[in-house]
C-alpha cells in the first residue's frame, strides 16, 4: 500500500493570494487555503515492483529500505513539514525547476541534521542543471557558510528506476513549451504543472487507478490544464479516483466538488490518500 499526503495543492501564488479579497481567498473553509504544490509518498515497504524488468536500480545511497519520498521542495516546505509531522525524507523527486517547486530546498538541511546523512535528489538532467545554477551555494559552498547548507546527492533520471521496492516511472509532460516530469508509482500517478500529455506518455499511464492531475481553473491557461481539459484526461484514462491539484483562487473547494463527476474532486492540503495495489 502507498500513502500519499497532499502537502500543497495551490498554484504558484498560493491561496489566499497576497492582497486578494475574492471569496475563495477570504473563505473560512480550510480546504480553500492552499500552499504551493508538493506531495509526500510513503512507500511503506509493503509491495510493489521489486526492481525487476525495466526498472533500473539507482546506484549510491538509495537503499531498498527508502520509504518517505518527497516530490518537489515547495516554497512552503517548512510549514508543510510542521503541519504534517514530517520527520524523515529518504529521497526527493523533482518535476521541474520553477520557483514554487524548488525554493524550499534549503529546508532539507533540517532533515540532513536529523538523519545524519545526505539525501538523494532525482530529476531530469536539465532540471538538475537548473537547480545547480539556482542554488550554487549548495553544490559549491563558500568557505564560510554560517548555518550550513543542505547535503544533497544528485541523480539524473534516464528512465524507470527502483525506489523502496517500487518501480518509479517518469512520465514526460509539457508545461507550456517546457518539458517536465510527472511520476507513476504502481497504480498511482502524479501529474502537476502540465497542459499536454505527449502521445508517447499515454501508454505509461495505462491502468492508473488513482490520479492527481493539474487543473488550475475553469478558464484556459497557456501552461496548465483547465478543469474541462483535465476532465478530458480523466475520461481517457478512466482512473477509479482523481484529485485535481495546482488550484488557483478561481475554484472554491465545496462548490467545485459539487459539480464534478463521481470519482473526481479537488485535492486539499493535508489530505491523505491510501492506495492499494
């Protein structure tokens, strides 16, 4: 069984947005308060692929015992970790290098201190290169760096790999013109920050039963699925359950869920999904 915690389900500005007085930003419903997008996957060590077949075991510190996998280090990582009592991170997967997905990376040094080890980070080569440029102080630290820097062990993703006894399948997506990655683990897939699934990626999603998918708002957007476009993806993949994420302040949780079809709802911060193989 997998357990997935929705750490953050908002768009890049978060909800409420600074200075906004719209009904969603002023909402008393805690499900309308959305931090920047991230999830934590608890692999739980109980089943899934064992690395055979097409899975490529990652060399280095990624042990079969790896359990808690963070996807993206959102701008709000510190509060997400506190709110969800996260005390361990065994590996970090990055979808891409936009600010709302990487700017919490400095918070990882607290996990380094607690675990007394470096933490592997896995991303496409281009994303790793961008992270290295943006956070040069981590990978090329100055002689005196005060409170310390995160200890990270980068690995470039070149295809499916094994992690904690599961096969992790990178799913190429398009975020406007930018190629990014989603991730599939067993019957679960996480596809954030996208407005197109390339033809070659659809077969990688066959049989997905729990889907977390980008759905920014009702109006079309140049780099994110709208609700209507996301529903078209759901109709094609036909998962048992779908949760929309990367949600703007255009969508109120209760009112939007009331008009979505059965099996589809907006995700919310702190929501935990239990996923059985």
